[in-house]
């Protein structure tokens, strides 16, 4: 695998400034956070709990199953006397494969059926790729844990034909090369940076998309995919290049697993608390607040990059919104101080940071870009 950094394309200048801790208070309701508890307190209650069997809900795709097994293994390691079964389900997003995500626009495209099962008690928790989970959860649901994040960047996967031609990076693709992606975010940003390439929507699970890429008669010279998904499936050898944030900002929550549960289910919340990774939760809280402010979802051209600088005691967030044709990109950055050891206060500051950055890009015209996309969506029915 090569992680060559592509040439940096020019982008509009972003603003960098330190945000005072209470300059902006969150205004959009969040159901991501749960009541603060120590892991020790939770562990004590779990040990005395009468419930010892739990059902994990997930999509049926190979990647979703691998992710569910990762959570199952983590829970089993914590509680070896408990049993954890996996219940696979098919979502609307798995069925509707003939329409681009940007034209569907449903914020619960890959989650609704799973959340219905969670609400009616069929499953006790649901494992999501956090990038697929809407930022406002159904009433009564919370994000019980966010597990340690994989590398959130996007990856270039070249076809055998491209590799045979000696191509290794996206900037080496000849003019007119067809690059496939199911992400309007990736397509919009890279159209701006590589106007000579042709971007074509490609849907289906990873196996299906890779089969289309490897088809000798197919049109694709390369695919754009999330590094994390390829890595979790053990397919690192297919990755030709990991794309830096100077080239494309990743999706909100990309690379992280979010575990959703019922907010009133104290035993399950206690069970999940040790799996919650503080830095990942902090970064994803800021990213999801940015998206929530913009009322976006996984089908809008909205990208982010975040970083916790422990030495400096800061959380940095960069975000953009790009027109689908790549002609306009609004890109800004901001940071906030993380003073002391109060994790709940840090989470509040992270959420305020995401919202304040959202307000900045809105002031520069982001809403108009997103409204234009919404006007072209195809209505979906159950």
C-alpha cells in the first residue's frame, strides 16, 4: 500500500481562530450524549444485572457483519459469562441501488429498520458505521458508545488495468479516466481538484463495487472508498493511495463505529460505557454538531477533518460544503481549548465548536448549496 500524498490543490482560504469556551452554546438538540458515569460504577451495576443475554443488530453486508463481530468480541472480552448474538437485517439503503444517494436524501436510509427493531425490543443494541447514522436520533434512542476510530481518510483503489499502466496515484490518471464513487461528497470535492476526470456513481456493497472495478469490460479506472472499510475487511493490498485532507475532507464520523441503544435501558448503557473511546467521541461530537447545524446527512457534499492536540489542549475542526459540480467550495476551520479533565465539559465545547463552524459556512453561502441539492431529490416511500 502506498500512502503517497497527492499534490495540494488550491482551496479557498479558511479562517483559523481560537474560540473562547462559551462563545457559542449549542442550540440544536443532541441525543448523542448519555449521562456521565464512571466506568467503575457501570461495571459494578453490570455485575449485579439480571440480564446476561444481549442481541446486536446490524446490516447484513460483509463489512457490517465484520463490524458487529468486532463489537461482539469487545463485549465478550469485558463480560465472558454473558452471551451476545448478532441479528442481521436489510435496510432500504441496501435495496435501493439504482438511484444516487444525493438524489435520495433520506437521513435514515441505512438505519431505519435497525432502529425499529431496537425500539420494539428485537435487538438490544445496533452497530452502525457512524457516518451512516443521522445526527438527530429517534425519540428514546442514544449513542451509547463510540469505539476507537480507524483512519477516517478516503482511499483510491485502482483497477488492474490502471495498475498495469503504471498508475499509482489519482493525479496520474489520464484525462477522461472514469472514477467511481457512491459519495457525492468525494465526487464534489475531487471534481474541483481534478476537472479532467469523469466521476460516475457506483452503488452496491464493497464486493459488488470491486467486482465492477475489476471487470475488463467495465468503465472504471478507479474507485473512491473509505480506508477504514477496506482495512476492516483485510483488503489493504487493494489500496493504491490514501488521500490526505488537503485533497478531500472525509465524511462526518467516518472510520468510527457508533453503538445505538435505548436511552432508558440502564443495563445496556452500563454494558457499553467501557467501549466508549474519549478522543473519538470528542472528535465525532464536533463533526456531528457541524452536520446537525447544516441539517445534512450522508448524501450531501459535506466534509470534515478533526484533531485533538493533547499537548496544546485543543480540538481542531475543519469543514466544507461543495457544489456537486465542484465549482464552489466553502471551507473553514476553527479550534477550541480543552482545559481541565472534565470530559462532559469538553463534549459541550466540542458540540459548540461544530455548531459555530456550521454558522460560519452558512454565512458564506452553504445553505444555498444544500438547498439546491434538496430540490433535485427523488421522494422515497416505504
